[in-house]
C-alpha cells in the first residue's frame, strides 16, 4: 500500500485513473482477440469462443520471428490475461 501511495504521488494520477486504464486495456485486448477470431476464424475459433491455445502458439512464433523476448509472458500469464479480458467484455455487455 505504501508503494502504491508513492507511485500515485510521483505521477499525480489517482488510483481510479489507473483502474480505468487497466479496464480499458482489458477491453482492448478482448476486442483484438475477438477481431482476430472473427477475421481469421477456423483454428482461431469464432468471435464468441476464441481459441486461446492457437493464439498463444502464434504469438510465440511471431515473437521468435521478430526476435522479441517473451520474458514475463508465460503461457499461464497469456491465458489469464486473454481470459480476463474476454470476461471484462462479457461484464461490459450485461
């Protein structure tokens, strides 16, 4: 909590602003995954049920091809972030 207070005092941004930013990032990730599934389909699933495993495998291949480090982006982390992002969109639409 102390560290959060220090961070907030450094950049003069309120906690609500950071939460809004996180929510918006989740929505963006969820929308991008749905768009990818809608445009490509097939192995990526569909807009209602994207296949995270295929998306993850292709992200790893892309990172390797582009020589981008996957440090901090384990399989479980990516699955959780995409899953949470898709849930954020469900809550938004209710």
